[in-house]
């Protein structure tokens, strides 16, 4: 997780290791602790930033399937997101929507095969409906809906008491940054008062135009909390 050498706003993992319906302990019983996700839970249980599975889903082991892609993944790991990872994970994205040569897709895009059911329309595979079924079983606690995130003192504990203590993240001190620069052989000194130069060409496209909308007061206040404005 975090060290003095790096800091992140969020941490994303691509995880393709849950390749069987269950993992058994020495007595033959299904056990999360025997699963490949167990080490991830233990590593991030006190992590202070959002953890995301930016890609998840395995097509090996019991979930291996080939064209016409009958069966395949049943997504038993989704349950763990709402149980073992409920205080750790901020989201997960199944890999992947459209079928490609790696055969991870949940949907055959238009004309992917010569089958008439795939002619001019999407063909949803068994794995797609299995994922839909799993996600429909669970719901995030309503205590998280409408959390007063524009309150600079708000923490997740306000919505639900957490079982693990987490150290509040803080910006590094100037001396820590200077020490890190020296350790990495960076000649320049950290400058906290001067913005870096504007990249060349930044004034030449749509990004240089101010948006024609205003930010809501609550969003502005929330952003001010995060960026210290």
C-alpha cells in the first residue's frame, strides 16, 4: 500500500485470479481464506484510499469456455465484495463487455459471428446474465446514500462504524519531499509556490475554453475539502 515513496488518490487492481466456484480448506469446506482474494483483503484492510477492482473476472479453471460460449463464469466472487470487502472496496468493473480474441467478453458485438442472432444486434452471453443475477442480489447500505461529503470533517465512520482503524492520510512535509528528491537523484528542489509551466498547445483546442456551466454549491464545497481551497 502507501509508502513514503508514493501516494495515490485511489488504487486500482486488475484481478483475474478467482477461477473456480469455491476454494476448499483442509476439511473440505469452502473457505474465503483459501481464495486468491484473501491476501488482497489482508493487504488493504486498513488502506485509507478508495480501492477498486478496475478489472475482474477469470475465464480459466471451472470458468473456461469457448465459442459458442455456453456456461462460463458464474461470478461467485461478487458476493465477497459485499461481505469480506464491504469496508475496503469502493467498486469493481467486470472484464469485459465486448468479446475479443482473449475471449473475456460478456457480449458478442454486432456481426462478431455469422450467427443470425448476432446479425445487426448484440448477443448477450450466459456470463452476462450470470453477472446481472449476482449484482441484483446485493445493495449498498442506504446509509451511504446522500452522505454529507461536502462536510470537510465527514469520514466513512459517520455512515457505518468500521471494524478496522485507518490512519488519516496527510500531505508530506517539505522536508520529506526534499529528502525523497535527494534519494531519487532529482536535482531540482520542490517548489510549493509556483505552478509548473503550461504544456505546449494547451490553448489551441477545446480544453482551453471555459465550460458553459456552473458548479453546484455542494460540489464546490466538496472539492474545496479535497483540494484545500
